C-alpha cells in the first residue's frame, strides 16, 4: 500500500511514517519514486508504537529491533531485552523519587503560604 493508505489504516501521519523510515525503523519496499508498505511494515509500526507507549526511546527501539534481527528467539536477545527493561524500570523509579520530592516541596510551600494567609487576615 502507498503511504496514504498506510497512514489511514494505522491512524498516523506522513511525518511520523517518514521519520520512522529515516530512522531505519520501517523499511518499506521502493517502487520507482514511491515506497510500498506491506502488512509486515504495519506490524512493525504497531510494535514501534507499543514500545514508545511503554516509554522506550527511538534509540532503544532501534537497539531492540537490531537485536531481534540478529538474534531472534535466542537467549542473547532475551538477556539484552531484559537489560533494557531493567534500565527503563530504574529510570521510572528515579523519576518517581524526583516527583515525590517535588510534591513534598510544593506541599511544604503551600502550607507556608496558607499559614501566612491565615496570619494576615
């Protein structure tokens, strides 16, 4: 299918598809001046979007796909994917801690301001 059909079927934009092609995440066949997107490209697109929704960066998705292409179904691929997941989980934990600290600071500031407002009335 051409890009117009692809973006309609997968509810995306031309810019998104072109970006994924430029990053090597999608590899449609070339027919003359046009790209031809297969069902396999559609499946790849859905996997890319799912990984992005889990918080993986484009660079991480490229690494996951590279490992998949080189070592599909092997313990090496599984170990690599496990290490990426561990890294993402560590990042989430760090962000949660940062947010908890920020929340505590904001709640403290709010309390101070409410106290001052109470004193001024």
